[in-house]
C-alpha cells in the first residue's frame, strides 16, 4: 500500500458475473483495498464461492453494507440501485454503479451525493471511449450515436421485446429492434443497454444520444460501436465483448471496475 493511506473497505452488492470477479480480485489483494462485506440475493447459492476465498467476507443485507465499507460496488439487479447507493452517498461515501440505466429513474441520488459530499462513479464498464467522450464534452459535441449488435441470448427477456411480442427464435438475419434515444433504450433494455446510458451521461445526455439495437444471429459477441462528432474531434470506436457466464454481460465489465479500483491509489494514473 502507498505510505500514509488507510486501506479503503469495499462492499460488493450482488455476486453475479460482475460481483464475483471483483470479489475474487479483491481477495487476491488490490493495493490499499480490502473486501469489507458482500450482499447476495441468495447467500446459500454462493456459499462455496465465498468459502473458497482466502478471507471469507461477512455476508450482510444490503442496508447493512455501509457499516462495513467506505465504498460500494453496485452489481445487482437494477431495481435495487436506490437501496444500495443511498446509504453510501448520503454518508458522503462513494458508490460505483454498474446498473447505469437505473440512474435515469433515480437522478435525485446524484443530488443527494452532491449535498453530502458523496460520489457516484459510472465506470466505462462494457463500453469503450468514455475518456474521449468526457474530454470532447468539455468543448461542444454535435452528435453521439451508438449501434449495438447482440446475439439473441444477450437480449432475451428485455421489456421492449416482451412488451412488443417480438419473437427472436429462429432469427436468420440481423433484425433492428430499436432506434431512439438512450433514455428510451435504457427503459426498454434495462439489463442490456447500461452502456448507452453511461455513454449519454459522459456526453450530451440521454435525450440527445441516439441508439440503434440489433439482434444479430451472425455475432457471438456483444458489439457496441460509438460515433461522436464534436468541435474538437470526430471519432468512431467499436468493442466486441466476449459474453461472461451471464450472456448479457461482457467479460470486460468487471475488469473495467478492477482497473478503476487500482487507479484509486495508484502513484501513476493514465487516462482521463
Ligand atoms: N455498466 C455496464 O457496462 C454493465 C452493467 N451491467 C449491469 O450490472 C448489473 C449486474 O450485472 P451481472 O453481474 O451480469 O448480473 P447477474 O445477474 O449475473 O448478477 C446479479 C446478482 O445480484 C444478486 N441479487 C439479487 N437480489 C439481491 C439482493 N437483494 N441483494 C444482493 N444481491 C442480490 C443475484 O443473486 C445475482 O447474483 C446488472 O444490472 C447489469 O445490467 C452489466 C454489464 C455491463
Ligand atoms: O450494456 C450492458 O449492460 C452490457 C453489454 O452490452 C455488454 O456487456 O456488452
């Protein structure tokens, strides 16, 4: 650990594809950080995983995490966002939020963090280029567009698909499911399009960031392309995410959080 710094205690809410990978890394040892506690929807299901860690963390209900940690990582179903984030930011602490789409229904949490000296961090997660987007947003961004292509398994169960009775079985050609704003994409695909909302929060907001979503039987990876036109630069970038155990979630997502945690105490920070 860097000299003179007390270790930060980290809590993880949700032990799914993202939470487990981060818990493993914290247990192996991340400079200046300890795993203070975890919360799980089904602690018994995760008993073997938790017992396999070098140091088994306390498993506590969501509303007790704040007693064990300075910082919480929200990696749970999006409906739990408020219950996880509020106890931390209201105490002037930090919440790292993966369910970014749910922030749009809970924007007052940002005001609460502001009022109490807390912070909500939305990591780059499964996306790419948020460093360049935040830099461009210091100047003037004219437009931001994102095109997402996912295998059918990465989209199943999304409210937009269920509500519109869209049948994805037997799809042979790419099908454009949705075209609209990031705000609408977040509502229609809350567990599949957090990246669109993260992009919008980095740039020109959820009502001006435009999104296309395709179900594509020709791809095996969750693929996101962003196109940005600004007064400082024009850029386009594509990321092809290998799905994790959860087909909706790219393997890179927890790595993005681990990289962010490493930056917290690093003597050298690279990137915006
Ligand atoms: N920002 C980004 O780039 C990305 C965000 N996500 C989002 O991150 C969140 C987590 O994703 P995954 O780990 O893939 O989901 P997952 O479904 O694999 O894991 C969620 C976990 O939360 C647990 N859980 C349920 N109720 C709980 C409760 N009351 N207390 C504590 N835990 C509870 C479940 O048991 C499950 O293990 C989701 O909202 C997902 O949409 C996913 C991928 C990328
Ligand atoms: O946006 C999300 O929540 C997840 C995603 O697309 C990916 O993992 O590629």
